[in-house]
C-alpha cells in the first residue's frame, strides 16, 4: 500500500494551547489543532500568536496538523544572540 501525499497549507496561529499545541486558522477559514515539527523543536524555533505558518496535514484527518515552517516577520532581527552557558 502506497503512502498518501501530505497536504501543505498556509495558516495563522490564533491561540497557544497546552502541551506545545496551537490553534491555527487556515486560509480557507478552517480551524485545526497543530503541533510543532521535530526540527522546529530541536532548533528552538518559537511561534507566537499572529505568526504565519505552513501546516502539513494527512488527508485522513483534517482536524490535526504539524507546523513545518514559520515565516519570518519583516523588519525583525535576523536572529537572537545566543546565551552562553
């Protein structure tokens, strides 16, 4: 059995939920629950309310998704300075 293609949709973070989940409003006004992808967690990419994101979803469950990309905000710094431990 072949693996189904994933859907990639643009969205906007509306609310931060417990356990690292987010309420995301998609372009088509559909609201889903999404979590951050592993690479975003690994590199500590933070998402806040109002961020534009790209969400990856499976065609089998259209209520849940995974945030795979957070668009950079214009006028913001290229990156925050790292803390020394």
